[in-house]
């Protein structure tokens, strides 16, 4: 059964909820972790988002992915697969509020770098963030039960922002 593409207004609690999740994940995955980053729309102040905290966990090496995946599964996360074909593995914890979607990222992962570029550029450019919010709201209305299409239709905008951020030398 299709799931509703639900966008909610920005919640001031999202940064705090990310921090708590990051601390928990750091304790759970210990020495495998290099960095834990808040990504996705909940990481951009003022941005409407699905009520879901997206988290990239950068690991020390590719071999750590298997052990980290086992730890996440033991903690109740559902494995969601290698969604981008670049050794980045997704996991979902629906039992927390909001839900947590964690991506295990090997070192120097390009998808992870692009996510940070996108997030940082929108955090520093309110006009582009407003454009993205408008696009998200329009697509959620157009494709209310087609999350794949909702995501696919945003990809060109995201790609353009990432390319612009690279040209401007964003970290």
C-alpha cells in the first residue's frame, strides 16, 4: 500500500532530537564512527520536511559497514538496502518519534559529500531554501502517494544546487 508523502512545518525540536540520536548512535557504534551528520530537510532551519530525522554516519572504513549494520539491526533498525549503489546503506527506526533514517557511509563517500554541500548551501542561502520548500510542497501535492516520484522530481533542483555550491567552494 502506498504511503502518504507527509510534509510538516519545521520543528524547533529537530536539532535537539538529532543531537540525542547522534549521541545514542555514537555510543552504539563506538570506534567504527568518524562523524555523525544531520542531513535532509530537518537539518535546514525553517524547511518543511517529512517527520523523519535523516542521519549520515561516516565510518572509518568499508569493513566497518557490516559490523555497524549488525549493531543497528540489533537496536531495532530495519535494513533498507544500498539505495544509491555507492556502498551507502540505509536503515530505518520507526519506533522513535520522529523516526530515524540512518545511512552508513564509507570514507570519502560522494553521496555524503553532496548531501553536506546541499545542506550547507541551503542553510546559508535563504532564497534558495525558500525555492526548495516551495518545490517540496508542490511535489507533495502533485504526488501525495508516490514517494519515489516526489524524490525523483526534486533531483534536478538538488543537482543544480550541489553544482553551484561546488563552484562557489562551499565546504
